[in-house]
């Protein structure tokens, strides 16, 4: 897991499968979702996971119109294919990860 904030251009240029996780360290919903997110991502070790501390004035979150946390944006080759917001359901996350992992 990387803890840097890429630019939107860098995200758009990413090759392969990526999960952008927008949230905040103090967010209760984010903390509650961590076990599910970590568990489901463990089945897809080749998927890049970028955790982004979001908040006021953070450009990347605004460029993706993130309004609630956590927001998971599942991307393949820079294109958003699925988005999960707030209550992260394990089965829905797994199907989304399978979608972006597929060749």
C-alpha cells in the first residue's frame, strides 16, 4: 500500500488494476471498513492499492467527486470501472476486484 497522493494525470496513466481508497485516519466508517478491504485485497495481491488521505483542499478526491468516506474507486488502465461508497460490502468489493483483475 502506497501512502502518497498521485496527481489525476498520474492516476489516469496507471496501467493495470488499481484501487484508490479515499478516506481519513479519524473516520469511523473508514476504520470499520479496513478489515473487509484488507481481507478482500489479500485475494488479489497483484492489484495496486493506493490509500489517499482525503479532506478539504485535496485535489485528487475532488477530481473524482468524492463526497463520503471511505470511497473505493476501482480502476483498470486509468479508467474507473466501479465505485464503492461508505458501507463496503465484501461480496460487492470481491466482484469489483475480479472485474478489474480480469484480462
